[in-house]
C-alpha cells in the first residue's frame, strides 16, 4: 500500500503545537486526546498512522467508517464524530465506542435503547449549537441541561461531555470567546452535576490550538495530519 512520506512530519508538527499550548497553560498532556480524522482517506492511512503511535481515530460517516473499523487493529479506539441518523444508530453503537454527535433527546433515547439490545455502553457527547448556526447540527444552549439530565437516567450509555463546532468565519477574539463560552457552559453544568466528567470535544485542524488553550479534552484533526481529502 502507498505510504505518505510526510505523515510523520505532519504528526510531529501537530503534536509539537499541542505540546506548546499545553505547556503555556500548564496543562497535563494526559488531559488531551488527539482523534485522527480519517474521513475520505483509505485504510492504509489508518495503518500508517497506527504505526506512528496514534490510537484514537474518528470517522464522519458510518458506511465509510465500518470497513476501516473491521480491518484495523483491535486496540484502536474509534470515534463517530459526524451527524448520526437514527437509522444508523445500531451500526454506530456496535462499532464506535465514542459518539460525539448526539444532537437531540430522541437520538439520545434511541442510542440508549439500541445499546441495551447490543449489550454495549457507548460514551457520548452532546453536540451543542452554541452560536445558533443555521449550518450546524446541535442542541441550542437552553436545551442542553434537560437533555444532559435525561442522559444521566439512561442505563446503557454514558454522557461524558459536550461537543461543538464553531462557525467557519469565527476567527481571533470571536473564536476565543466561542470556546470560552463552551467552557463556561460546561462549568455551570458541573455545579449542578458535580459527578459528571464534563469533557469537551472542541477543535479541528483550523482552530485546535485555540481550543486546547481554552481547555478542550478531545481535538478532532484530519487535514493537518493527512493532507487534503480526495
């Protein structure tokens, strides 16, 4: 299989940038997980990245992701990071231990029900449409608390945090304020639910340094590692 000669260099660059921000903020490296997003990249890319030490991988689409999951080493942890349709829930919970994109109470309930049938316990994030962006999925801010409360009553899933994607045009101070707003939302919820893990899945190729600086626990990075998608 063809190998990308620049992957090792890109990975070292991304990890170096993350480490610099963590050091600036005096954060422990153990508090951050790099999820390598392999959307529209072949299995060979997954295997090469695995050889270089990556163990967390993300996919946006069920139909593309499952063949990679089945053909990959068993110690890879797979994350479903794209929009999840209700008719794809069973496939998602069977193959992806983490789901970052729970964007409604009805989807949450369906994931819990099917997880029970499949005897699995996925870790999930509630996706928040923090900026009320018409182009994004997610719960509006006022809906997050009741859905989170409902998640705590579920038997077969575990809600570990919140996920969000800022509008593409947010830069500089506006982007910083967006991430800080998500942190503040998480912190406020933790005052009510102190036992909740309250992890944050924030940051992609274009903004992961700002997200890490704000306090993100999971960054979802694709093109900065693997180059442009086909």
